[in-house]
C-alpha cells in the first residue's frame, strides 16, 4: 500500500508540473500573438509652451536658435492681422528647393504661424498660433490651432474654432470693430487641401525670393548659407511673386495677379476647394476664361449679386470678383474664410486693375 501511495504522489506531482508548464507555454504563445500597438503618428501637445519654440516670455515670440524666421513677398489677408512666421526643422535636415509649388520639407518639419492684432492703444495682442506638421509616420501634413489666453501668457490647443470680438487698428490707424474668426481644424483643411492632400500654401520659392527689410541677403540665399536649404539654382532662374503693395517695382497687373494668387488661388486652382468653378487664379495662369474674363459663374444668384461675368474688362462695377471682394456678407464674401472685414486697399487695386483692362 505504501508503494502504491508513493507512486500516486509521484504521478500527481508530475501531472501538476506538466500542467503548469503547458499553461506557461500557452500564455507565452498568446503574448507573442498579441498585436503590437501601432503608432498613431504625431501627437500635438496641449500648450504652445510645451514645444519650447520660444525663449523668455512666450508672448514676445523670441525664437530659439533652431527656428527659421521667414516672411512672404505677398501674404494672405486676415483682418489686418500681424503675422510672425517660423519653421522648425529636425536636427541636421534641410529643405529641398522646388521650382514650382511648395518647397520640399523634411519629415517632422513644423511650420508655425502666429496671428495678432494692434489694439486701440497700439499694443500687439496675440490671438492664435497655427501649426502645420509633416508627420513622419505617414508623410502627411497635419494641422492644429492654439488659442491665446487674455493674460497673453499661454496658447492652448483649440480644435473647435472661436469668435472673438475685437477692436483693431488697420495699417492707417483707423479703428475697426469686428468679430475675429478663429478657424476650426476643418476650416483649415478647406484652404490647405489640394487633390485631397493637406499642404502648406505660402512657402513657395517664388514667394520667399526677396530680401527682408533691414537685411542685405536674399532670404533663400541666407537659408543656403546656414545649411537649411539645398538645391537652390542661380536666383536669376528662380521665379518671384510680386509684392502686391509695391507699386514702385511692379505694375498694376503684376500686383493684382499676385494678390489673387496668394489670397484666392489656394482654392481657385485645379485640385482646390473651388475647382468646380473653373475660375483659376494662380499667378502663372494665362487662359482668359480660367481667369474669369467674360466668364459666366457656375452658379448665379445672391452670391454673384445678379451679375453675369466674373470679370468684365473696363467695368469693375459689373464684375463678380470685385463685387464679392467688397462684401462681408456670408455666402457673398470672397474669400469665404480668413476675413471678416473688407480689405479696402486690395479692393481698390482690383477695381482699378479691372477698369483699366481693355
């Protein structure tokens, strides 16, 4: 009996350990079969200060040495906003020159665009900061907005947009009261999407090809000299978008076309949000019908003011382009986004340009 008992104990212990080992193996196999969590790509931080773009007081926008400050020869109008633009490039990377379209930015590039206004006390008040990030995960651009607080100490991630009552001073010191519209992320995509792909708008070589005020060296050449741009040919071969404000160096046609390019062509271009209109306003466009000259709109009605043609040479009063630029009514105003007041200086330029057409 004792021998039988010992045999039973040995069998029990052996069975116990075999069971434990099998369960362990199964557990190990299960763990191996668990899918590895995939990255969701770039994660936007909650606060602007979390990125470390600016030193000292955040509101002063003093960039760290890794940032590139840049300006555009002609810029999008946004309710007379003051705009401070910067580019962050990953360490030991550079931008590649492209002759057409937006420059070729490396993965993990962050384009930083700050918006402010001048209040009635001539003080600069920050409103929002927009980030465009080239996500290394899928090579696509992503957008996020940061809304500044009243204390001007921080900007916080803000997806849903906002309407902010402000009183600003325009470039001539005139008071303008309006409700500034901070776009939501979908609004940003409407203007920045071409052929269903989100992309920057302003930083094209032709719009960066000039010498900034107070400097001696061309902006693009300077980038090359500090190792931030590669492939730049002789500047003679690089196109330049005119400064629409500069009547000394550019004629009226050049200035008007430059204004329409930077303010309208991101939508009014093949692949843009307004592709179906057939009105294409990029600077290099030469087809008169695409430019709207004696072209009927795709849809008439209140938005077109009952007018028949986009542009009537010699007659701005009966030209839809001028009519819509001179409005702030929803459904009529063009551009539809980015402004709540009339850009009177630009309206005058476009009206004069149309009236002088033959």
